[in-house]
C-alpha cells in the first residue's frame, strides 16, 4: 500500500521531534524518529491492519514499538492507500482529536 502523511501528522512529527531533541538530545531523538518513520513507511505499508480498529469506520490506532508514540490512520482498500492522520505522545490527551477534520 501507498502511505501518505497528512500535513497535520507531519507537523505533529516535526513538533515531537523538536521537543525530543531539546529534552533528550539529537542522537536519541534521531533514533526514536527513525523508528517512527520506519514504522510509517514500512510497517503500515506492508501490514495496514495491524493497528487497533476504532469505532469510526476505517480508522486505526497503532502504538509505535520502542517509542512513546501512537499514530492514528485510515486504510483505504479502494485507493490502496494508508493516510497517517496524527501522531501523539502516549501521555497526550487525544480526546479532542477528530479524524473527520483530517485528510
């Protein structure tokens, strides 16, 4: 499947990476976000249904291994596309997230 990252998710990634770099240093943040990118680009592309299916049709949540991050994404079999909608730190409040405002 083709994986596309929405502008909101890309902004989330950049903001979390900058915070991680400031808090833990460039090396740790770099390794962590290499895992994030690999998960998005490889794992989601090859196994788009491995996340937890949520109540909203087509919406999934996936915890990224060996990171404190969770992503929300949609998988569309018709277009053979996975849309990454948002990335959150596990401790962030995700209740205000509205997947219908994304993509």
